[in-house]
């Protein structure tokens, strides 16, 4: 196996390659370093088969979309990832094969709802859930300290102590650790109950990363188009979030509800299906369809996507365009289908 960290800085991208079958994956590639990655792949004679984001990043633009376009590598993310172009949605226990190498997926939410860790024979890529002597912050982008604690204690800490740990970020110049070391020395977790951990994480008082709102939304939506000025966090937070059962109740009433689904056509007609009567207007086509939507300007509009992130952006864009009553389906079609199956 060939294993390398390619950015050589605080933000880590890992190359995992099988040198028998010359297949490779890149984990957490950064958009601005793509030429470097392609050079390393070419230098080693490797075919890129998958690009994997361990979670939706808020500090850098993901390189997954462009790498996938340039090389035909498949984009792999957790099933809750909002990114519109994911080819392979994975979940707990799934396995990815890179030549002779098997990568096992652990679902490790907490830093974000779509966090995964990637387990190889002797090592684990922990994303931003478990870092060296630290843990990923949980104060934005759907973070949840209780979930992060469970992901670390129940999943990552159940790996053998000698397992090598490779995080997605390190701010102190560390390159690797082990599960055993983190159990003994990670100050965020050592000797702390779940309640104490939650208290610590809720009181870190860290400033938000620069440009978080653009970076996060671009990674969630891939709406990289000068036509759109992405909504601010305040504008996103003002969008009213509706639960699936609330929407079902509204649909049974006489007041008209306009359902706008902002996924791609392939997703609209894909495995998650769509809500009967919903109008398909992919997020990147919102602007060109605005005239078609004019007649709904004073109606109650509910926006829908896969996981609820893209549609919150769409709802805020519509609100900014003068639509009065725009709400969002919280959790998107994933939540809708889950509610239907209960
Ligand atoms: Fe992160």
C-alpha cells in the first residue's frame, strides 16, 4: 500500500493506493491543490477510482467535484451529505475496495451530521471527529457534541489501541497518533463524562472560520455561479424549517402549498423519489425559472432537496428575490421517506 499525506499543512489530504493494481483514492482533496494530486497520481502510475470527503467541509473548497470531472473518479460521501453530485453514498459498515485494499466505513457524526471515518488494516482516517489531542468543533453546520462523544468513545475507541490515527486537520504540526495514545492523552476526552464533554464543546468560544458561509454552502450545493450571491448565515437561519409531518398536515388543508424540489433531475427521479405534485427546479436553474415562479409569489412555498441543506440555501435565495412565505423541509427527502416508513 502507498499511503501519503499530500498537502503538508494543517489541512490534510490522504492518498491511499494499491501498488499491485495501481488504483488510488484521495481522501479530503482540496480544490486548490488538484494539480499537485494529478501530478502525484501520474508520477506513481495510479488510476484514481474514488474521491472521498470524510464530511462536508467548512474551511476549504472540496476538490472532489473537479477531480471527478477530470478523472471519472466516483465521489463518495455519507448518505446524509448534501452535496448534489455524490456517486456513492455510504453508511456504517460499508466497504470500499481500492485494488487489494479494503476500506471500511464507520459513521462518526458529531462535527457534522455526515461524518465518516475510514478504517484500514492498521490505521483509521478520523476526519474531524477525532483529532490529535483534540476533537472537531461542534458549534456549526449541524454539529452535535453528544453525537461526537458517542462516535469517539463507542466507535473509534473500540478500534485496537495500536491503530494509527490520521485526522483531516492538525493545527500543531502533528502527523499521526494512535487510538491508545488518544485514549490516554486527549484532553478533550480524558476522564470526562459525556455531560462534561458537551459542556466543554459548547463553551469553546471559537471564532467562525473565514468565509465559512460561502465555503460551506458551496460544498453543500456546488452552486458556483456568479448569478447567485449566497445567503448569509442570518438569512439561512431565518428560514422556517418544517418537519415532514407538518408538511403532510398542510398538504391536507385547502390553502395551496407549492412544493419546489431543487435537486437534479436524476435525483428527483432517483431512489429517494419525490413528493407528489412537487415542481422540479434544480438549484442552479432557479434564476432562469424565476418568471415561472412569479405566480406563486404570495403562496406558501416549501423547498425540498436530499438532506435539507441545498433547499435552505434555495429558500433563502427565493426570500431574497421577494417571495414572501418560503419554508424548508427539514432533513429533505431522507427525512420525508424515513417519516413515511415509521
Ligand atoms: Fe471539518
